C-alpha cells in the first residue's frame, strides 16, 4: 500500500495553518517544505521572516497545527543542516529529510537525529545513486526527487526518476522509497509500479478544486 503524503510549501505560518485545515482528518502525515533561500533560491517559512511562530514552536510555547492528529515530516532544503536539525526535532518532527547535495556536514546532521526521528536522504535527479551507500546505516528511507528545479511546486515531471526507483529497489530491497516532485494522478501509477512506497504530493492536491477529493483519488490508486 503506497502512502500519500500531502506537501505544503508555506510562505508563512498562516498559510501552513490554512492548508493543514484543508486536509486534517483525511491523512496521517504531511510534509512541510522548508527552503532557506540558499540551497534553493526560494525561501519559505520560517526563513521568509513574517513572525516568531517557529521560535515559539522550537521553544515549545506553540504547537504545530493539529500536531495531535498528524505526523510532520520536514523536507529541509537548507545548507548546513547540522546547525538546524535539533530545533526541528524539538519542533515536533516525526521525520526529517536532508538533501545529499547540501553544503555542510550531511553525515553529522543524520547522526544527530538518529534514534530521535526517522531520517531520510533526498537525492536530486543528477545525483549518483551510489551516494546512498555512504549514508545507508544512518537513514530510514530515501527520497528521490522527480523534478529538476526543487523548492518550487508545479514543476514538470522528470521521467528519469522511474528508472532511478527501479535501481534503488534492486540495490536496496528493504529501503523505503519516497518520491517528491511531479507526482500527479497521471504519473503516480508508473511510480508505484516502479517500486515507490510513498508519494509526496503538492500541487496535485492543494491546486485541486477539492483537496479532499484529490487525496481520495490518490488513495484509490
């Protein structure tokens, strides 16, 4: 059974709250895309500074929206992840995704969260899959990007990821595979057939006229 994980790219905390309201009660987990404006050119909450919401969450003065009902997965599209992973753990993460291409100490960041949350390693389309071996004992899953331009939703699907899924599945039969980027009802079946365990879905859910119906459509695949 493939898990469907809605993805939110929030410009501010208010947008995060609003989008959580649209899907809570219908999914078990949600991925929040966190962009620092350096690793990727786009900056999102909390790097697009609008308020002190994240500081309050990290100091346990405020909770994530509907945290009692949802597992939060944060896709950290940031440089120097070792400097920030601890505060995301405190903020309430169930999973953290760290990008193999990030500047800084990726290995240290993964070590810091071992035993605290599920750790995922994200790989861009051009990154050699052999990198997985370097971090295999530190990760719970791998996230393959299905688009070239990460940090933005609604990007065109890159067919190369289908072959990459098959390669990872062959090399690491027990390693869960998430796919992020370009996931739609049209591409989802091919991704599932190739061996994807989890589909991270952004614009195909939140750009739909009825996000709940969109979630249901994906779950029926």
